[in-house]
């Protein structure tokens, strides 16, 4: 097929990793609109409005690498040598060494390249530096000291130093020793923490509830508890309900603090303690409602936390707090200042007074000094969260979990949030991230999130990405990366267009995955990538070879290349988290009843008739249930509860290393948690944990139910 796209525009797009064509989920070849390509290039800082700009862009594309002595950053795998280009004037003597993280220096030999190029009126040579395959893991620094010489061999100037970050990642992220044994599996619970409440919760689930769930599940043989992203939302109402649209991915939502577990509560006066109890009583009334009330809960909880914050800390505690602030550095300060500014000037920083829109400006520094107590309060909240998260991980592993808490990393952040303010042009403007049409949402999706700019990430040595990964892996046994395919390519949608009018932008996946592997290795964590939807076949192989687990949803495990039949459990991927359901589907009891089809129809999300969709859905579910009957896992005419148990028992026959059981399934819930492709049309992320009749269920009840324990034992090694 011949493209109508101008040749030079196509070349410029491809040079910047912007796709001009792609294959959709049904195997159809699609060409990207010219207007989309121009808009995406503009978002990458590459003007392409006319032929003159395109030609200038092509010149820069080919010459800019030569203008740099060293690339912005290099990421390599341990055990594999790496060739590093160095660009210098032709008559240059130079030395290369690697300053190792921690301690040590490695001198590196180099050869003069055969390639010369005229750039900006100078003759430049490309030299080649061979980096050894025996370099240790870590974040190192390449240092080049160069000195130009005359034709007579004399030095013409003082030596100049050029440096570059060098990341050496593991060749493969190894599983914990117990999971390396043949046939060994680990199972765990999966929960939306905000929705999972106990009688002591203040209207939403919190970290103490997570610790209790972990202890209960560990007693049934569970090895992990996977939670929704705990990333920070807005510091004041209205609070974005979606945990996948946070204001920052580096810090945590204070709504998850258990107030009574903050040590300083013990030193409050009798009157102050009474006030905390009144706040608790006020917030616990929200446990009885059919839908979550985050804003009202946070108003009450924040008032109590501010009172605790004002309580004097001991010398020991004060030193610990300041050590935390120092460790978190500028990132924490930026977040806390943003939160303080948010409280005074509103939710969209782009509408703040101009002097406050620059996080490095003098006005912001002055604001920080004048509002030091408020900035300290937001730092303190993150310290308390870090302490409580560490306690949860310690307690659940002490009670028998071999992995502990698995955190979830969202794809991106809110377009008006703390990260877009603090990270500047590291995040692209005037575009959002989403997904083209696929089997999960046939109209495509726009997630309203600004994407990383791959060029700016490289220029920053991937520091913002590294700090985010480090933060979410702290005190964790594992990490689920939502839409892990986004580390390879993301669907960029120009502002003002529909989800289907976007295109893919490629990232340096060797760098993105390598850094993820290095930080996970250091944390001793397992990494699971959510690799559903439209995925290039080689990507799953690459992730498997890297030791990153994939995701399998029982309902969608079909051999699409071989006719679409069910994949036998023995053929499931070994490096995989296998589950019956996910948060973008109803709990299993609801899925068996087809509630998702009715919901999508009512919201106008189907691209075929309700009758056709129901028939196809019932046929697909019927095929799965028939296979269970053939295997003797369920009888004809079995109840819904028996079918749910059989579906989970089926997972035990798979080769998958990890098995996940939704807490919603343990409670026999039927309500949809989130309907992709909707915003206010459905109460996404506002549905509390409930039972078969839709009545909210408290953790104390769930722990006492024999049906919940019975379902857990269908996948448990303790059964």
C-alpha cells in the first residue's frame, strides 16, 4: 500500500519514533492522518507545519547527535558489551574512564572512527568506545577528557570534561528462589484498597486495613497482596476518584493513613484525643453509604491529621522526619510546595498567577519560605505514609507472605497535577495518552494523561523515571506496571481529537525496561507487566527474556493465531500473573451474569447490537464453562458460587507462577468497579466492596465467611 504522506514528513516522523502506520487489533492496516503526525511532532518540540520546517528538522535530526560529544545517557545489560559513540573534532586527543557508583574507576580504551562529518563548519570524527561486559550493576558516570591538537601535535586549549550517565542493568530479572523451582506457584489477593473497609475505617480503606487483609490471607497460604495504585490525588476536594489518574506517581495519597496509628496520637491531650474520636465517628458514618465519598472523608481526616501534626515530636522522631525529607530531596519539596499553592490558587496550576507557574522561580522560593508550616505539613504526611507502608510490608511478611505487597504503577498523571508542574517539558503538552480500539473498548480510549517526552527523558538521564520507580518499589515485594506496553510505545492523541485519531510514539525500551529491572533487582521485587490489548508479538518475548511477568485473564486466553480456541491451562505462560478477572471487568459473579454487556449497551459503548453482543458473550462464556465441565471441575447446573470456585480451581492447573484472586470475588460482589471509556457516566472507582445483594461488606464480615475461605483454598498451596 502506497502512503499519501509527504516523503520528508514521513522520514522526520520515523526519525523521532512517530508511527505513520500501524496494524489494529483486528489485523487491519491503518495509515495515520497527516494532521495527527504534524501535531505529535509539534508536541515533541519538532515544528513540522511546512516544508521549510520539515527540512530544518531533518537536518537537525542527522546533525544533532554529532554536536554532542556523548549521547545523553546509555543503558546496557550486564554481560553484554556496549559500543559508545564519541563525537569530537578530528584533531583531538582524549581519555575515557567510568566512575563507578559507590567507588572505583575503570579506564576505557577507544578507537578512532572512520566516519567524519562536516557540522557547523567543523570536521568532526566519530570515535568508538567499547564498554566492557563485566561492568557491575549500577548508575555510573562516563567521563571523557578531551584536548584538541594542532597539525604539529601541540595542544591548542585546556582539556575539557564531558560526562554522561551510564546504567548497567541485570541481564535478566530473576524470580525469588522459591518461585524458580519447577511447578511452584504463589497466589495472592487483589484489591481496590479504598473500597475495602473495616469498621475502624474512616469511610475508605486504609493501610491498616491492608495489613489486616494481608495477615488474614497469609493464614490461608497467600504470598502477596496486589493493590490499586496508591499514588497521590488532589490535596483538597474535589479529589479525582480514579487511582489511575493521580497528580503524581512518586508520592502517596494521604487518605490511606490510619490516623490512630500515627505515634504522636498517643501524646495528644485528653481534649484533643476526644476530637480525634469525634472525627473518626463522623467519618465512619460514610461506611454505610452505597458509594464512596472521598471528598467528605478527606475533609474529616485532614482535620484530624493537622491536629496530630501540630503535636510536638520527640528528638528521635524529629530527626527521623528530617532524614526522610533529606532523602526524598527536591522531588518532595516540589510536591509539598505544589500542594500548598493548590490550596491557595486552585486545582489548575496553568491558571495560577504567572510567577507561581515556574517551580524554580524566585516567587515560588519566597512562597515556600512564607508558608513553611504548610509545606512541612505535606512533607509530614508523606513521611507518615512511608512509615505505615513499611510497617504493612514488614507485618505481612512476618505473618507468612513470601512476597508481600505488590504496588501498581499507573500509566501517567493528571494534566493539571503536581508532576506536570514540577517536571516541566519532560511531559509533553497538547497531547494525551490513550489506546486505539481493541477488544476491551471498541471505540478507543483517551486517558487524559500527558505522556513522557522520550527525548527529554534521555536528556535528564531518566532521573524522573528512576525516582518514580524507586519510590513505588520501596517496601514492596512486587510491582504491577499498568499498560507495560507503554514502555515501548504509547498512543498519543492530539488535543481536540478523538481517541481513534492518534498514533504511536516509540520509546527507548532498552532504557525504560533496563532501569525498571535494575531498580526492581535492588528492591528484591517481582515485576508484572499488564500486557493486554494490542501488543506487538515480539514485545511479550522481550519481556519474558527480561524476567518480567505478563498478565493473563482467563476469559481472554485464546489462541488467536490458531483459530481462536481456548488456551489449555498447561499452555499458559509460566512467567505470568493469571487471574479470572480484572478491575476493568465485573467481578466474576457479575461477569457470569453478563452485567458488563448490559452496562456497555446502556452507555452506548457497543459497536454492534445488544443481541449480537449478548450472543457472542454468552457463547464465549459457555465455551469456558463447558471446558470446566469436561475437566470435572464443575457440574451441569452448578450455582454461580460453584462456577466461580471452578474457574479459580482451573488457574491451579496453569503453568503460571502467580495466581491472583480478587477480593471482590471473595465477597461474591457483582458490581463493575470501572467501565473503560467513561467518566461521569458511571460511578467508576466509587463502588465499595459489597456482597451478592449490593450491601457494603466490612472486612470483619468477609474474614468470617466460610465461602471466602473456601474460594481462597481453591488456589492455595495450604489447601
